[in-house]
C-alpha cells in the first residue's frame, strides 16, 4: 500500500473448513500437497442412469445449514471471537429451493447481511466485497461463509449437460481432460481490519492484499476464448495490491478440467504474466477436492492461505501430459515455495471472473 494511503490492510484471522477429506484445514492441506484426490463412487444418492457416478464427498448426508453454522463458529473461535456479536456475515450458496431456508437458519444466529448466488464466483465475490468494505473503513470485521454439498439435483444437471468427467478424474490443464467433478466444501473466514485485529490481540493468518472482478458478457456458459476477462481481473487485483506479476510466486488456478475453460485460463495467464509465467508454479486444487460450485472459491482461498503458511505447493492431480503450451504445473509432491504472494482465481458461467491476491504474514 502506498505511503499515506487511507486504505486499511485486511487480515484473515479465522478459518472454518469442511471438505471431502474431513473437518479442519489440516486434512485439506495434507491432501492437496500430496495430490491425493478424493473422488470415488457417489454413495449419498443413487446415480443409476447417469453417465458419471463419481464425486468427492464425505460419508452420509450432512445438513448444509448446520455445517455452515459449524464453519462460522470454528472460524470465529480461531479468530478469538468467542462471544456472539453483530459481526456481519456474507453467505455464498447455490440458488435453489433450499437457499432461503439456509439463509433463514444462519440469520437466526448471525447478522446475515447479504446472500451471494452468483455461480462459481459467489464466494470470491463476497470476499472481495468484504475486503473492500473493511479497507474503506465501512466495517471493522466481517465473516464470509460458503457451502455446497454434493446433492442429486446439481449432479443430474451437470451430468445431463455432459460437464462431468466420465473417467472419474478431474484433469486440469491436461490432455484427455473431460470435465469437472463435484465436491463437498463448507468454509468460513473472518476478515478484519489490521487495527481491529491488533487491538484485541488477534494474530493474522494472511492478508487479502488485492482483488479484481470482471465480466466478459461473452456467452451464457463459455468463456471468452482469449481469457481477456480473467486477465483483466488479475491485473486489477495486482494493481490494488500494488504488485507486479513478478511478485506472485504461486497461482491456484480456477481450472476445472473443462476443455474450453482451461484453454481460456492459460491465455489469461499468459496475457497477465507474459514470458514470466514460465517461472510461476501453477496448480488447481479442484483436481483434488473437486468443484464445490458457489462454495469452491472460499475453499480454494483457504488452500492458498495454507500454501503460503506451510510453503508446500499443492499438486495438480490427474495430469496425463500437455495438450497446450505448457505451464510450470506442480505435478509431484514435495515442491516448496517461500513466496509471500499468491493468486487465487475463479470464473463462472455468464463470464464472471475474480482474482484474489493473498499475502503471507
């Protein structure tokens, strides 16, 4: 941040995580760094008659509203917010017949300020909104929560649309990629102004240093082939963070394993980074935990924070070989980084794109 700027730094002080690997950040961190994908046969509901039968989900049928409340409580507890207060909550969930009921249950306990249902950038859009309000002094502290649990309606929709990988593996940026696979994710993060965190002795886990959002308006579900919208989001995020492409030492890509979307993202990265992209490690943690739709971006933000904190780079699982100009993909466990800045990228149907710059403490 430039000297004399009135904008406040935005700290992440608490995390609450549920993924296909279990509860808490540790199982997620272990899995993404090992490249151990959670995909397997769906046991939560019948998939007879479907072309695809795999997803990344926990056993049983957990209740989404209950899990969102648990994630919020976990994030608040880590942040040291043990007493209930009026901290506003931004909630990202899938838009369906359950949305209003989930929002009502969260709103009975917390000050629910907004609900985001803007497809696969819902959670990252909420993070950007929260960070902007805190940075500008409009809020001292906010909670962003997001969730999706694999369920039959969306599974059927993506299967019917031939968007799911029929070989049971998500293969971002790889030859032979055939689509995405769905996964469980319920996550919450506490964001607050640096001054507010320090005043109460809360230790930042990371900083949200920059954010960028763009809209392609190109096609209802296809990305702009040249990736120009996502490239602009990256440039806006880096500009807000007052960083250049060379400052970024890891990219957690949006890549889902969809042919057109992954190709467009490569074009976006090459536009934003230029020749320097060859020195930037890239992977998509969706290759391990699956795509959690409106809940995915927040889980990926947590994965990016864990990467900066541990130095261990997530593996781009399912890779069979290049079918495009190659990136510096993280393909084996054990690669490490000492970078202080990483990007977490997301794109959605309708041409929405987000980029979040995460800074290590």
